[in-house]
C-alpha cells in the first residue's frame, strides 16, 4: 500500500494494466501529467495484461473494430522504437479455421468486411492452408481466412515500457493500493477512497479489466460487464514450425508459437457453475486443450505441456468494449468490457478514451461503443460475432 | 545447516552397472554404450559431455539434477524431442540426437554469442532500433528459439486417459509416505489407497487441485501409458526434498551436479569418469558421497561450519576441508576444470583444479503440488525456503490435504515416520477427536517444533550477501533454463522496479523455464532480498504452474 503524493487529481484511472496505462499515456500528452493518478490493487502484469496469449488481429466482423485493431498493429510495430522496451511483435499472421459450411459463411462475410477496409486478407481452401501451416491436420477443415499482418506480441515489455515512460513524464502509478469507495453526489464523481487515503477528483476511469464490475458496484452504476475465467497453456519450447496464430471458430481454440518456441494456446471453457474462486487451472482444460492440439497438429502428441495458467476476461453482452462516460454518473468513464481482446485493442481504443475524458470528439460511433447503448433495451445493437479465442 | 538433521540414505541411487553393452545410433553414427543404466549415465560414460545448449548464449548443458527437472540432459530420442535422458534406460537400436548447435552440439559456432554478450544481452530493451532492422532481429532471434524440433510423427493410436477413484492418494513413497501407507493398510485394509512415487519412473503426480464436489483432482503420468485421472477424498503430500542449485560464474557448466543428481547419475566410483571431485556443503548426502567416492574427492568445502562427524570423516579420508567459503566462479569450456573459492570473512581466494563439482549445501522441499492445491505456505529463514503451514495432524490449510516428511520440513527418519503416521491416523479417524494410539497427543506440538529452522537468522541470505560482494561484471547465470543472469536481477532493483519475485519473474524470465523455478527461485528470493535490503519473506513467491512436471499432450488426448 502506498499513499498518493497529492490530495486531488484531475483524473484518477483505476487499473494499472495496459488499458489504464495506455489511457494515462495518451492523457499525459494533453494535460499536466502530475495531475493524473493510476491506482491498482495488485502488481504490474498481475492481471490480464500479464496473462494473455498476446494475439493481435485485424480480422473482425465490425468495421470499427477492424479499424481500431489496424491502428494497434501499427502502434505495436513501432512500440520498441518509441518506448525502448521490445515486445517482439512478430507478424506471422492469423489463420481462422472453419469446420462447417455455416462457419465458412461467417468467414466469407468477415473476409469481405476486412478486405473492404483495404487489408489483404485471403480466403484459403483446405489444401492451401497447408502452405501456411504444413503440420496442420486439414482433413476436416472446410475453409480458412489468413491475414499475414496479424501477429503475436509478448505482453510484459509493453507494460514495462509504458510504466517507464509514464514515470519519466511524471505520471503517478500506485500498485498494491486498493480502491475502497467512489464518492459522488449522485450525478457527478467527487472523490475516491483508497487504502492510501482519500483523493478528490472530478474524473474516474474504470480500467479495472476483470474487476470492472466491482468498480461499477462501488460507483453505483449498472453492472454490464462481468469477469470470466479463461485458461491457457504453454508447451516446452520447440524449434519454430508455426508462423500464424491458429483459431477455430467452433470452440475459440487458439494457439501460436512464441519467440521462445513455446506453443501457447487456450480455449473457452464454461466455468460458470464452478464454486471455486480466484485464479486456478482445471484438469478439464488440460484434457480438452490436449485433445484440440492433438486433433489440429497430430505431431504435437509427443510434445509436452510445460505450464498452464489462467486469467480473467472482462466480458460484455455484445462482444464489444464499453468506452466513454457513463450515461448516469458524470465524470465516470468506462474503458472495459474488452472480452479478452483488451491487449490487442489497447493503443487505439484508449486514445479515444483519453479524448473523451478530455471532452474532445472522437471518430467512434456512440451506438457501437458507448456504455449508453445498454440503457435502451429494445434497440437492435451491433454484435461482434468474432469475439472469441 | 538446512537438512542438517540425521543423515538419510538416498531413496533411489543409480543402479550399479550390469556390464551389458548395447548398440545405439548417436547423432547418426553407431555407438556402443552400457545398458541397464540411465541414458544420461550411459552417454556420459561413453564420453558425451555436452548434451544440449542454452537458449540465449548457447552455453553447454549437461546432466545436473538426475531427476528430470533441470534443462541439462535432454536429447531427441527416437524422434521425440527433449526427452530427459536421466529418466530413461537406453534400448538397442535407439536413435539419440543432440539437437542444439551447429555444426555439432559439442562444437557450436553460435557459442560465440556467449563471448560477444559476455556481460549479458538485454532482450527486453535491446534489438529495437532502427525500425528498419526489426524484421531481421525477429527472424534472427527466432532462428535460435526452441530446444528441439517437432516430434517426427504422431503416434498411431492414443489410449484414452483412465479415470480412477480412490479414498487416499499418497504422493511420494519415501519414509513418510510409506509409513502413512502401511498404517492405513494395516488399520483399514478396505481403504482404496494409491501410492504414487515418481522416483521409480512411473506414477508421477503432475497436477493436484480441489474439485467442486469436495474430491481432489489429480493427473498421474507415467512413461508407459496414457494418464490416470485420479479423484481422491484425501491427499497426503510426501514429495520430499531435492538438493538446491547455486549461482556463481560458471555454475551452469557441465560437470557441476547436485548431490542427489550425482548419486542418481553416477553411482559407481569404479568408473573413471571423475578423478578429482569437489563437494560443496555438508547436507544429508555429503557423508554417503564421501564414503562412495573416497580418494577421488579432492576437496570438501562448505559455506559454514560442517557437522563434526562430516568433518571427521573427511579428515580420516585425507580430504582437504575448507569451511566458511563461497564459490566465486568455475572455469572450463565444455566441462568444469577449476573452481575459485573465496573465504567469506577474510576474502582470501583459492583455486582448485577438479573435474566434477557437487552441490550439497542445502536441500529444498518439493512443494509445487502444495502451492497448486492452494495450501498456505510460509517462508522459513533457516532453511531459506517455503514450507506448508500444518497442524499437529500434519493437515495443511486446505482440509483433506496433508503434508508429511521432508516437504513439510521434517528432517529425521523418526520425525518423518511420525508425521506420516499422524496424517494416516487423522484420516482413519475422520474429523473426530485426535486420539493417537501410537504417541501421546502432547508430542504433536513437539513434533512441529522439530521442523527445520523456523525463524531467526537466515544463513543462506548471509551467504548471498557475501557472494554479491565478489560478483564481477561478467555474467552469472542465475536461471540455467532461460539464461537469466544475476545482473538482470540487479537491474530490477537498481532501475527502481518493485522488488517482488512476481515482478522480477515477468521482467527477467527467471522461473519461466523447464525447471519452473526449482533451481533459481530460492536463490532469486535471497538475492532480491540482499539487493533491496528487504527481508526474504517480503519478496514473495510465484507458484509453480501446473503440471509440476512436463506432461505429454498424448497422455491426455486419447479417446473422444
């Protein structure tokens, strides 16, 4: 627990993961960095920012997501040069696999959208899939899409680079300091109480990821996002044989190979009925993921799992994040609900969040991204169908 | 110091050589090696010194721990990469390949990396500029990644994992585990009991977790068949201890072994593999090592005063003894040939020529499964390690999970046995009153008090503090699996990062390698404490991730 240096700040960001840190980064370019505070109850990289598989893709159904992702790819390509920390962003592509005709239609539709954004996505017949991943078992594959500029990033250096840069600019970041309460007069945020003391502030950003629901409860605003436990594993490091991230549409199984050579992958398990709390790895996941890896790359059967771990996704009902000011509580901004895709969208999404916090206009369609979209129940909403993996 | 209770014999020393020779194909050429021993032992005796190369600096790697948990002795065996050669017996016709290095593992031109980056390379902050060179850096570094090629072929058919339900699962068949098993079998023969002991090469419990239904879930692997998915109502963890590693310059050279590693790898002193062995430390294995290797031992050195009986034995055998010393460095190219000692108070240095160095200075509890089961752990200064909190029934903070023997901090045979019996009785009597027919209830707290070194001074922290004073600028490999240097750990502190083990792990990669921190984490805690001035108990820990030993994907993948 640490106490903040000041008793009042212009903006307090709750959550010291990539979303919070990137938001602080963009804010600090337009305001006094000394008046920004980032608080986090854990340690840097302790949440999803240090637990994700590092996938960065531009293959999405919704146009705005494609644009945000594309901007992120450019940002991450330059991250090492600009921040001095090397995230080893390797653009080996993303390969989406369809196993049914229905999935082929989904991929074809996505392909059209991505291509219309000017990205050189390719639709592959099963035989051409082998040109991309020779060791894949394509016998039941019906079709695939492939975009070579998608890639995989090492998450930790992004967090370290951001922290180093924020420190240099004079932005205060406090870890191991929990937020206890958010005070408002019912319409407008006034202050927050932390373990390290009370801080008055007119603006709070909820960038707490898997804990965004708890922060919403503290603020007394409707809870739309909720955390789900996701598991992931890494094999022993193998000589490179796999260039892209491979994703199956049916189960959201994904796997790629890191710069160390480990095959890192996961799939979505339903833990909603589990009584366990906290982070854990389940036996069921190890079994299911082994079956999937063996089914997709049979030669992996003799390879070994080195370690498995877990983290929280912050899910939203439509697979799209919540970005912007809360419709009921003034000064309370959302930057959450990324559903497991916060890392890949962070640089571009948080740039807009910073604009909104500063009261500027953004190029985002509020109907798509604003937290207010959930206040009108009857209305048809855009849904991101490819929020998987 | 640690483990300085009574001296125990090793559970499973390497078998004496049966003399039969077998023919294998080694790196494409026929080679005749000894059968009936581990492949690591057989290859070593046939002259193989470098089994593998490290990831970053291409430093030579050879057998070290003898129990399948380091990154030293892995080879490609019959098309399967990274098989720990210390865990398998060779069979006639085996195809063995050492995969690292060009043109060969022994003479690797890329080992020049070690020389170019003699102060260490910074993969976190380097290779960033200019932007135009980024693709070249990426493909170059990627070329060096991985420790072995994808397996040659997929197995024809995979048998599905077998589900097994038992009442009690005992993990480890040493003194404590056996005592618990015997008592349960005698008192209640109807108990469905499973004793899994990895040292016999099978029944290795790699996963343990509480389930939703009050049963514990575990995965038990063995080299011969698909995994067992075991459900158990009660768990007794009796996984024992292992000998620690120690960072110094050259500590990762082939020819440096842990004490239990040497005994598992080379039991037969009549084989002329070592002419001049040095032993560092006086823990439980030292006496038996002295007796086994006698005149081939050129030095017994220790960070602190040796137990009188150990010192006497060395003197009787005419072995030079040095006490209160630290290892500053080891020299050698592909094999250790000299070691430099520095006296911890006088600072005097002394060099010894040798061809083998055995680390026997302290043993560590094998606690991975306890961390995973969610048991509350606490740091003990004396032993400089994390142990489970247990009550007088030897039950951990997780109801139904018991910890006995060495892993719970019991040193002597008698205490280990008693801890096993206490756990067994607690299980047999359910959750009712603790009536101990064997020992009076008052002895419970006394037993707990006899666990290793609870609080107080931390001799191993003092050792690392002394060592840091003689540390030069040349890199010291702290984590041999991932080539993380001690200097990188120093930078965590000097750059002002949070000095917790969790943060250090994600900044440097320490503990993320094949041993999952078994050989680097205990020293990383001490070094971070020494560098930051915080007590070791404040540095925290990271949990070993499941599986606690690497698990074949095919062991789980069979069936629908």
